[in-house]
C-alpha cells in the first residue's frame, strides 16, 4: 500500500512499490497532487498496466537501437529501416525522451514531412515511428502510443490508372524492342507472372522443359553488400509451380541450348559474367531504352539524315525535346529523362489481368500468382483492359441473342396481326 509524506523541503512525496517490489517515489508541490498521483499508480498496479513514471526518460534514439537489435527480418528490410531512421526519424526524435513524445508533436512532424515527401514515404516514416512507440508501450516504458490517430497526407497515387499493356502491344511492340539476350526474363514476367526477385533467382533445376513448367522456390534479394539468393520466396503461397505458355517455353529452350547444357544450379537469367542481374542496372540499361524503342515511353523520330528528334514529358507534364545525330543517343536521353512509363513489375499485373479477362477462375490465378488470399489478386493485380466496353457489350449481346425471337418469326407474327385486324 502506498503512502504520502511531507518532506523537509515542504513538498509532498508519493511512495509506492513497483511489481518487482522496488521502492519508488515522486515529489509534488501539494498533498492533493501527490494523493491523486498515488491513486492512479495503485489503480494501474491493480489492473496490471503499471508503467514506471521514470521509464519515459529513455531517449527514443537509444530505444530505437535496442528495438533494431531484437528484430529478425530480411537483410533488405533492415537496410530500408536503418536508412529511414537515419534520414527522417532520428533527426527529429532521436534526443527526445519517450515520455515527452506527444500526439500534437507527432502530427506536426507528419504534416511537415508531407510538404517535401511523397505521401507513401510519409506513411512509411510514420509507421516506423509508431511501431517503435508501440514497442515502448509493450516494454512498459510509456503508458500509451502518442502516434495513434495521427492523420496522414492523402495518397492520391492510388487513384492513378495503373500502366497496363495488351497482349498485342506486348508481342507486337515491347518484346521485339528488348535485346534478344534479355527477352527471356521479360517473357518470364509476362508469361509466368514472376516477380523480379523470382526471375533473378530462377535456376535451371527449377525449370522442367519436358513438362513445360517452372517452380518458384528461390528469390534474389538485393542489398548494399550485393545480391543474396534467398532459399524461399516472399510467402508460403509463393512456393508454387507455374505452367509455361508456348512462347515462354520456346525462349527458355533457346536459352538452355545457348548455355550448352548448364549445371542445374546455374541461374537462368544472369549477366555476362554469370552473376545475378541487378535490378537497377537492368532498369537503366535495358528496360527503359526498350520502352522508348517500343514507343511506350516518350518518342524518338528520324527527322532527317543523321538527325533524330527526342521528345519526353517530365514529372510536371511539361514536354521537352532535343535533337541528336544518332538514334542511340536519342533513346538514351528519353530513357534517362522521361517520367512515367511501365515498370517491370507491371508485366506481372498484365499477366493476372490477361488470365482473369480470359475467364480463368480467380482461385487458379491466385495459385499461379503466389498469393495467400484471392482478394489480393483481385484488388491489386487485375486491371480493367482498354477494350472493356466492347467486351461488356459482346457478353450482353451474346446472351441476349438466344432469348430474343428470330427475325422471321417476328415478321410472320406481324403479318398475322394484320390479318386479325382485317377480320
């Protein structure tokens, strides 16, 4: 049982014992304040929600380092977390005592970030701070999470129509524009719905050319220290077998012949010296120039002998142009400066959309996509095709045609009606 006593200095000290039996105390100016505080402490002790009022003195930066050391996550996730802490979270909160962090300060910080950063980045920074504070609550260092209920900037990018590609444009424009040695990995994303890491980590032991299928059991993960081959995919459902469509099977057989009967552990898609492909290099050197050559990003036009005009939009929608003496220079310029365009991952979106549009049951699409839930497949990876209006009308007209009377019957009925009127 706690008690309040008057000190020689004229203040009043509330005294109590914590759950471990240690003697604790805190001084107040008046006896009423000390008694009210003691009642609150005893209530929290009875409810099992007691928090040492001095524990909140721990600096958030020190606790964040302790929190990092207890996490067991992938190397790439740790790199992103450390980068975000160093860049956005600790410069503001590192020296703050946990007990001094309050709701309005967090809201002001989030609002300030929203002026300079994209809404998605602001949300990730906020979520990181909130997780750390929630862990501090669980560690009984603070009573509540002051970040709960903070309003985030609206992410309007969710309302932007995703970049999709039809099968006609994929086979007729994009694939021919990709350098031949890299058409395999592009075909694997569009023909099997593989993620980048699943493509980059695919070995010949996982490809069955006789049965026409491949197994996803390993992924390549990029870190600052290099590329790590992780012997398991993103989730349990990510371990799957995917049937190979004809065009992808042909490409893989050509790669297998070119590799001269490779070792089963050899990567299917690799750089010129046999190392795993790095996503950033592939995007800059292969993917974006291929989009430009296919006419899917900016524009390059031959305007005369040794003259090529390059045109591209920036992030503000402003159109820019320049002239070059070679097509290669023009393509490189547009690839480096143009905003927007398809991502490599959009081929996975296209794969799911093509299957659903062709009537493949969603549970089967979910299976080959490697999703835990069908709702993920429907909500995130299927998009409205450009010819959706024609498809809707064709489906309606096709079903209604069998219910409508034939034209000849309608004509004969009209004749009978005229005869009846004559009678």
